[in-house]
């Protein structure tokens, strides 16, 4: 269950993940050649006291200071940050936001603040109904404001949100895993940089999956990777990419095509994607 981040040089990447299904954090790998080769790097021992699918982000504060952040879900959502590109890390700090999964998406807004979204069940436990919550940081990720409910839907369990901007950066979209897996995934949109969201509706069939993550290609198309959970899909449970446009998403159209990337021999939990776009257009 990895997440990744690409550094400003366009070739250095970090990946973090947890041991086992929802197990402790700690492993990290670094690539200096755009993800072609990787080497494990040491992390603080106390990371092993945090749990469930860490995620990693580059965040910049209002003074222009960039930090790498690693967030984990338990206990009460934690973070540890690096001010020297991953060489050393701050002590783990609890953020006081009980959750099932920490931030699966963070976007920067026009005023420089960051909007982070995550999911939880009642009392922060992995019980239904699940809902997505959001919070804002105005100091580059060091502190976060009070969480606000972002998405619920009757008879559905929205989780693992993936936010991305429209090509003109005037609208936000959010794709949501729907954890009952009885139909398609969910999507919603914001006209005010995430202050408010439309009611979640079902995605096109081909975008139905778990843990969406994607990038825009240089020709303006979207490439979104996820675990396929589309109803009656011949590749259900496997790992694939959907290719289409912003308008395809907004209008509920099928998109151009889907690419099967990996055959899963792990049952229904084949993993999560880390997706990065390199300067030469390689994904």
C-alpha cells in the first residue's frame, strides 16, 4: 500500500508504506532516477508505533520553506516531517483527528493554504457508515484546523478521496472509493476550492475502483490508476489505469480506454497506487 512523492528536481522520489494489511509504518524507499531503481533508507524507530497506510507529501509554508511530511492514521492521525529532503525527521506528533485512513489527498489552494481530505467511521473507527472529512492547514502542514464533514451518501460508504483540479484550476473534483462495492464509485465537485461540495453521485462504470490517484499528461488527458472494482468487470480486483479527460469525468462519460497494468494474485486487495509524472512525460 505505497504512496509516493516526486521532488522538485523531477527525478528524486520517495515511497512509504506499512507492513501487512494496515500494519505499522516505517519502511521507506528512495529513487534518484525517476523511479527506475530504488533503495531502502532508514526511518525513525518510533514510526513503528504508528499504523495504517502512511502517505507522503511535499508542502510549502507561507515563508517558502518546503518540508516532506509523512502522515499515518493511528493513533489519532500523526505526522513526522523532514526539513532536509528526508535525511532527518521530526518526532512523531498526534494531530488529534481520529481516522481510518490518513490524508489520501492534499491540494494547495490559491491563497497558499492546503486542503486535506481523509475518511473515518463513527468515532474514528472502521465501522459503517464511512464518511469523508476535510481540514485546512495555513502554515504548510504543521497544524490543521477543525475537521469538517465533506461527503456522505445514504446506503454508501465513501472513503479514500482523490482530489484534483480542473485544467483551468477553477474547479475541484473528488473521486471516492465506495466501500460497499455494490455499484460504482462516487464523485463530487467544488466551485469554491473545497469550501463546499456537490452531493456525491456515481462515477462512470470505468472509473469504479479503490484508491484513485492520477496525473494530467502533457496533452491534457487524465491518467487515473486504481484497483478495479467496476461491477462485473473482467478485470475486477486487478490494477489498472483509466484514460480520459476532465470533461469525461464531469459529464459522466466512459473516457477513452482502460489499461490493465497488473494481474493480482492477492484476492481483492491488490494494493494502492503512487502515480508521478516526470518532466519527459513518463508516468
